[in-house]
């Protein structure tokens, strides 16, 4: 290796909870070579170059725990792996992908580090890690590095790969309520919750959004007809099929009028307050390009408003403003648009901006508006002359607190009439704080899949928690979106524990998914053979709407290479901490290191869940203090120290008394059954087989399954010793090929 180089030995995306954190991370195995002998304080000019390129590093608290903590470490001397971690984090933050977690740990090989960095998106995370390496080396070697170009490239990747802002705000709101999410495509289709408790969203549409209602909302004439029948105020209008017919309809309705496409959206092709025949006929041609039919309707005087309805309740409102420029006697209108409007930092070309840039070549409605004023884009207004550029659009000023209750009720009714669970209702009114009828206001459109950015990042006023409103609509407060999940790790009998727990859950009336080394199962049907104790197989269960409970076998290698398939579980079972000798390729060489791997299963137990732990393995017993929920110990003997101490505190345990299986809560004991009643134990006849049964009993007892049902289920469990993975050593981590 060249002197002062950094080499990636392996970069792996851990997509679920892992040894580092609950969230997905990129884990890089990094060889820093000769840099092991050159910490940051020995590299001339390194600190100065790094902080000049990335001044935001001062916000990194690092292990010091205070602002500037990482810079302190840089000055005192730290190593390239640790520096790489912080640079990768900072580059993602600059690109708009906010992350904060990172760790760097040395291995038993000199100069080789494991570096873990939070990555919300794998592609962006990998690109940031690669760029971080190049930046660190450039700072070491005192050569140029284009930070801005790198950040721009990463930002483009974020736009291409990350969730859009509307979808992201819903997912973030779900995370605040600890409702899990799974991205189903590279786009914005996301599942919230697991299995039978899931809901699906696509931006601001949900699996409760009716396709019929969406079609109705796209037909503006039909929408108006339905709203009129229910007493909702709408402007009179008529569908026309030619410029001449548009002018005739306008005269019948009464000038001024609005001309718009019947099935357009986002205000495209809409022209308002038209009074002359020439303007109306030109507006017809504009609207015809944007929709299948053209509507002429009464012009309603006032400001345009967008009111968001979620679950029959108005949750946010925004008001629009017209856009003007002021002449200076020198600049053309096109130049004034650029200097006075498009320079507004709130304007942009992506969804991240509350206001759109005004692009003359892409918005013929602006050109038409200028023509109505007998102006062209290259005209030069005199100093002080006000020129109207845009009448509609720019709906981005929050007015939620001003909406009159009658208006809120009217828009909620409009959404119900159309049939939309989430709707953007366009209202024109001079004063949104007064009833519509009193001021001649009206509802002019009902939109499915409304944009949320105007409410999340208004150009003025208070942001509104619309993502939370949508999540609360999909998941009432007593619905966490979760199914019972049991995760099992260890090397002794874990496959058999998994199959037995799945069998007992099925007897309890659940449709059960099982992912283990024997295969992938839905109830008793094996849908895939071979080792399915993997992240991918587990995800297949979690996205299945029929699955009401799921059981997962997780070997140490799965945790190290992929992470867990689920974010949290109801019950986590750990049978033992053995097999470190098989994991040398992961730099795991002793039981203490393996403990940090296996504890992942306990770390993810929910607060109302339970860890079921082997009381006879000291390292497993240590995991009890890591559990957020209850602990249930299992063992062959009630006299085991961990069980005795646990029961003294009122805890639960499963153990043997002679040949009887005992369920104990504190000092209270009840007999579940005799081992002689369980053919499974007689078939195996080993202590490990008995421990397997005790673990399964503890797990299902923790799930609230009645002891009588547990007993009957184990008595009738059909055990076939021939399939691989059901022996006493089932579940031992396999070696990589």
C-alpha cells in the first residue's frame, strides 16, 4: 500500500438494527496503512485545510459531548478512520440528507478500522463515503478539492433517490410514533406498519384513497355538479368545445370569467378574471393544451386558498398572492422577473422550495397575462410601473388559524362528497375568516394527492404538522401498526424454537409467517426451501398483508452482514452466546465481542415486550439489563442464580422441577406439564432439546398465550428430525463461501 493511503476492504449496508444502532448504517472496513503512525496532529496544515473546506465540522460534538468536540479531537490527534466517519456525515448533511450517527472502532488487525455511518439512502451514503476518502487524502496531501461540486453531486443524488418531501414528512411523523416503515419501490410508495396492520402511502395518497374518488376529482365539471347537489358553494360554469363557444358561455355566465382545463392540475392552463373576447379565446387555446375539456366559469373575486382536509377534518390552510414586478426604466420584464422574483430564496425548481421560479418559456399563462396588459417579455416598463406577472399560484402563506369554522366545515364536506380521505380544496375568498356565502366566495377545485410542501415550508407563517395528521388518520392512537414479532438468536436449537413458537401462535388463531434456516413459511405452507434466516426473507413476511404474527431466526452472521429485518419486536429470545470462532472474517474472535452482536436481539425488544433469556449462560444473563421490556428467564433448575434473583424481584421464569415444567411469577408457581407429555423431548432426549422447549414456552407465555394452549400445542407438535436445522445445534452461524 502507498504511504498515507486509505483503502476500503469492504463496504456493507446494514439495512436493519445492527451492532451499531437501531437505524440503517454503512459499515466500512478501512485499512489506513501508514496513517496508523500519523494521527491528525502530526499532519502539517491538515487541520486548517479540513476546517476551511468544511466549517460545519464545528457542530460535531463527537465523544467530547459539546460543540467543537470533533475539532478538539483533531487538534489533539485522531486517526483517519475516525476523521473519515465525520467527513461522511458532514457531506451528507450538506447535501440535505440529515444524519448524525457515526462510530469508528479499531480491530485486532493493526491499521484496520470498522467505520459505521448513518445512511438514510444506500447510494447517497456510499457516494458520501467515497467522497470523504478523497477529501481526507486531499487535505493530507495539500492538493485542491472541490467541495461545492461534490456537495452538488450528492444533492442531485438525494433528489434522485430520497423520498420526496410530502412522503418524507409522513414517514418521519410515523417514526415519531414508533410506527415502522418500509420503502416498497425506489419512488414514494411506502408501507407504514407491518403485516396485517400495515397501511400504504404514495405521497399524499393512501390505500384508503378511492380510485373512483380520484377520478371524480379529476373531472372538474362532475365535481362541481356533486358539490352543488350537496349545497357546497361553487361558481357556475359550462364545458365548451371551441374559442367561440367559450366567448358565448362567458356572456351567458357574466363577465369576468375563468377559463381552465376540466382535468388539469397545479394551476396549469388556468386564466382568471377575463373580460374581453380576445382574452377568453386565447385562454381557451391555452387550457385546451393542458386538459381534455375546457370549462368557462364565473370569476370569484378574492385570493386563492388551498385548504388541506385529512380524514374529514381541515388541518391546514395556505393563501396565495399575486406576483408583481416594478419597472426601473432600464430592465426588460424578463430581466425584472429574474432580479425581483426568481432571486427570492424561497423560489426554486424542486419540491424543496415553497415557491416556484417563474419560467417564461415554460409558463404561457404568464405571457398571456402580459398580453392582457399589452406588454411582452422584452418590454421595458418605466420606473415605478407595476406589472402583474402571475394571478394564481404562489399559494404558500399559512392562514390556518384564520379559517372560519363554516369554511372548514364546507371543505370537509366537499372532500366527503367526492370521496377523498385526503384532499386539497381550492377556495377563492376575499376573507377566509368569514363564511363563503356572505362574501360570494366558492370552492373551485377538489384535488386528490395534494402537495404538502406549502404547509410544511410556507413562504410565510407557521409550518403545520400535516404528516402527523395523516399518520393519525391512518393509525388512531391505540393502533401502533405492529404485529407480534418474535426474534430468536443463538446457536443451540434456534430453528426448532422458531418452528415451535410459530406453531403455537398459529394454534392461538394467528396467520403466522416464519423465516428460519429450514425455509420460509406462511402458516404450514413452505413457500421457499433452504436458509431463509435472512433480511430479505424477513422483509417478505413483513410486507405480506395476511401475516398477523411473525417469527424470525437470526444468526450472528445475519446480524453482522445485514442487520435485523424488523425494527423492534415483541419478544426476543437468546439461547446462548457461542460460536465466536466461526466469525473471524468479521473480526469477531472472543465471546465478549459476540455478546455485542447477540445483544442486538435484546436491544430491539419493545417496552411492552419481553426478552426470553437462558439463565444458565452468564453472557446471556448480562443482557437482561439491556432490555426495555420485561425479562423471562428459562433454565433446567430453579436454583440457578439468575432465576433465584429474578424471582425474588417478582420476575417470571420457566424451569424444571424434576420432570415437570414450571411457570413461575415471583414466588408463585404453576405446573404446565410433564416432560413425558412432550413427544418432542422424548424424540431428542438431550438437555439442549429440553432447553429448546423451555425457550419456546417462555416466548409464547410472554406473548400472552394461555398455558393450556401452550401445553396442548407442544404435545401435538409434529417433529421431523430429518430436515436440516432441527438438531440441537441448529442455527449455528454458517461460514462464508
